[in-house]
């Protein structure tokens, strides 16, 4: 339906959710900097399939409602994003009821270059540092990249031309024009190595890792009940995603196939939610730790020219 190719560092967004909301028809539900639930035609969470380098990100803990798992895909690592809907999404299974968002990350190139990019956002005192390197020797090429993000509390504008002077000034979740509980930090890493056996065969090793700090729910922390804050704590624990993937691609034509693609992948995803109402002594903790194995083989063969 559409395809996004991030261009130019001056237009680099601070998150994948921001990238999609600014350059596509997707709607993003975002309470604070650490959020970003993708929504297409009313479908989100477990109804919108997320594919990263041919591997489904959706798993058994994906639920209805809002999910910010797209935050673990760093926009600095992305080569392109495609949204596939309608009959074409059937190829991705029943998890793509609302469509499939296909993320393709950068691949190793036969060149040597190094890029360091840093940006600052005054609205939240956010600092983002990105580094990426391509390097190769003979038939072996690599790409390594990491990104560090530190976001402070969001700041509201002081000029309220709509006439509501207290707009956004909740009783318990702000300090003047600063929205409390909206700060967080995140670190992302990616490395790929590509070995060319010959002009028609190659192996690709893909490693990705993402970890965040605690992320508070601003919309929960400003809830009031009987004149008091409803919650003392309501936050997501560190969101951790680890991916290890091996790909093999062969363009060697024979009687069985013209092209062969095979992959084996391992994912480990850790998430948690922590809530505590005002006046309660205990903190309610729910922790998820999911291990996912994927394997896939695609054979393409053209029988007859049409």
C-alpha cells in the first residue's frame, strides 16, 4: 500500500512511531515519549502484524489495546517500511487481520564508511546519539550500529490561544508547564555480517538488541479518585528484545528452484507492567519472558513465461 524510505539525517525521527505518523496514513496513540501504538483503520496491537527482517514481532503476549513494541525498532537502523493490506496480507497469516507492517533494516555494503549523528529536542531535553559503520574485506562485509536515547519530561507550551489557561495542567502530574513521568531512556544495537560464497550464494548473520528504562503511563498517573491521585505507580518495566538470525540465499538455478531463501531465527522478549494504587502497600508486578524460534524456507520457480 505504501513504502517509506527514510532519507537524510535532517529528517530523522526520534522513534519509529514518529516516523510512521509523519510519513504515512497510520495513526499513532502516544501518551509520552516512550509510547507509540500503531493503528491502521482501527486495527492495532495483536491485529496489526509487525515483521522485522522477515521475522514476526507479534507473539503470545500481544494483546488488544495499545502496545508500543514498535519502539524496539530504531529508525536509524531502518532501510524501508512497507504496509501490506487486503488479500496480499493473507500470506502473513491470521495475525495480519489489519495488515502487515514490514520493516527492513540496513544491510552490509561493500564499502568503508562511518557515520555519527546526534540530535537534540528542546521540547523534552532529549538527546539522541547514533553511530553506524560499514566495513568489508574481500567476500566478508559488515554493518554495526548503535543508538543511545535519553528523554526528559515533556514541556507544554505557555501560549494557550484557545482560551483554556489550565489546559494540560493536571493537579498531580505537572510542575508548571512540565509533564512529570514522561522521561525515559533507551539503547539499541544492531550488527550484520554478510559472507558471499560466490556471485550466486551468500550467508547473512543478523543480531539486534534493544533495552529501555522504566516507562510510566502518564495517562494513568494523572487519574484522580476522591480528590487524590488514583495511582502511586503505573509503569512498564524495561522492554528488552534480542534477535539472532541466520539467512542463506541462493540464486543458483536448477530443476527445483530459481531462487532459494532459508532462515533460522531466535528471539527473546521481556516485558513487564507494575501498578500500585494510592494507599496500597504492595506493588503489583506482571512479568513476561517469551522465547520464540522461527524457521522458514522459500523456493521460487518460474515454470512458464506469461
